[in-house]
């Protein structure tokens, strides 16, 4: 019986010929990433709870400060200093002020065929180029850091067969929201979402990151694409090669299968307070907003900034609306500068910020107040996610968010003349 891509990666990491869903295996980890959301807790456990603390392989570790950049209070500053000092003392790659952790990992580290643990739930982004990335807590991260290994309960895989091509003005963001709205926020709990089919091949790497990134919002262990020529070209452009290139076998077993015709996807919005609370964007057209956010590990790449700038050019941000534009990495920021996109945003009245998680994280930049409304390209819209518990967060594409910033209310790109 054949195996899926995810099963093949786990089997290789476990050093066995084959695995099946439900098996438990000890695996060697290719890489581990932790950000400033929880690293200080891991460091405390390392220093205070281990009899003989040591790191199995510092070269496999990456620490990234991205959630509160720059720090917003003395407590944050202290936790980041602890992280910074620990990385320096132990020879761990350390990034600060360079962007959101998952974008930095994609640009600089992730390779097809790798098994990667990250102390952040959206580590599943790495499946865009055929890696198995998954989020873990501090205890699991500490164990992996000390031993270089961990255990994995092999998940089932759900196949998402994509056919057709996205229409103009419709984006991967709309697609993944549509998928989550269809299967539900618990629809793929502890399963792998494998995106395949001719439609998958039409998607760019940025599109694939958007899909895999939000797999966890359907409860998934990870999302994954098979690494095709686009994935290999992406690695080559970034000076890397695949660790391995895996494809699902024709007789691989799937828990379920879905088919989505990309040509039928339309702009959608996730309404408060759940990512699967989905509706066509036109149904919420006209709802007044106070803030709009274009950024995050899901939609802060150069492709998203280009979409936003193309809609915003020649217009102004509406009065009484704060439009936050936050590139996902320094490299993206520099490219946007080179292309003149930053000028377009700033001339229109947007607030362009340094690369970081910003209001998607909801603890520092752009926090919204009582009863305020945000439309966002961030990853989540849970109650209180972006500020006051009475505030409301709608999720949409870069195009919908930008159009709404111009209109001062939820709008579609077609509404902007």
C-alpha cells in the first residue's frame, strides 16, 4: 500500500520504510524555529528544570523576534533580551526586526522533504514547498532542542483536489477561506491537508504559502503541496536544494477527498468571531470599519502588496480609517520600495510599518478599541484577537482589505472607480 507525501517525510525522519496513520514514531528533526511569543518560557525550562542542559545541534535552531517589534513594554523587553542572550551564548541563528518568522524561514531555511517543528501554530506554512512543518508547545520544543528528536503520531491525510484556475480579482486567500468555510474550523483536526491536482499547479509559491499557512485554522496538523518545478525554482532562487522530493503514491490512502473548482471561487469574508463563519464578500458590503490591515505571514508578501497598491493608486484612505501596511519581511519591504509601492501606500495615507506580526498578533501595533471594526489579512478573527473583546475582526483578501480602506466600509475592488 502506498504512502502520501506527509507519510513519506515522517517515514524518512523515523528511519523506517513505511508508516501508517495511527503509528507513533520517534523522528529526527531537520530544523526547529521559535519566536518571541514563547521562547523565554523554553529558556526558563532549559535553565531551571534540566539536570544537564545541552543543545543537540544549535545549527538546527532558529530564534526569531517578530511578535512585538520593537518591544512595547519592559516585560516584553526582558523576555526578548533573555531570548537574545541565550541565542548568542549557544550559537543559535537569531533574527530580529527582519520580518515574520514563517516568511524568514521560507526565504532562508525551509527545504522540500524536511520535518520541521516550530513553536508557532502557523509553522504549517512550510508545506508550500513540500516540507512537513507543524507547530508545537514549549515542552515539545525543549525536548527537540535537547535531543534533536521527537515523537509523531502519524496523521491521516485529506486530499484537496484543485481544478481550474482562479479568476482575475480572486486570490488564494479567498480560496483557503472558502475551503475552511466548507470543511469547518474542526474539519481536519490532526490531519494533513494535501493540496493537489492541475489547479494546484497554477498557484504561485506565495499562493501555496497562503493555503498551507491557514491549514491549522481547519484544525490540521499541517498543509502540504507536492514539490514541483515551481518549488524547486523557488529553492534555487534562494540558494538551496531540496532535501528530498516526495510525491504521493497512486494507491495512497486518504481519509477523505474534496474537489474545489478554482474558477468558481469568488471574493469571500470571514465574519467575527470564527474563521469558518464565511460569507460572500458582497453580503457584508457597507459595514463601517475603523481599521484595515494588510500584512501577516498569510498575506504580507510582495504579491499582496502589489495587489493592494494597484487598487490604492490614485485614491486616498478614507477619513477616520487607519490602514496599516506591514510587509512580512525586510526583503519584501526592500522590494516594495524598489517598485514604488511604499510611496503609493504612504501618499494615500496608509501607515507603513516595519516587518513584524503587527495587529494579526494583536498585542502591540494597531490594537483596536472598544466596539471598533477591523478588516484584516491576518490569520485569525477570534473575539479579542486584535484588541478589546467587544471589537470585531473580519478577514478578507488583500484586494478586499484595500478596497475597504478606501471606502471606509467593507467593499470589493470592483467598487473602487
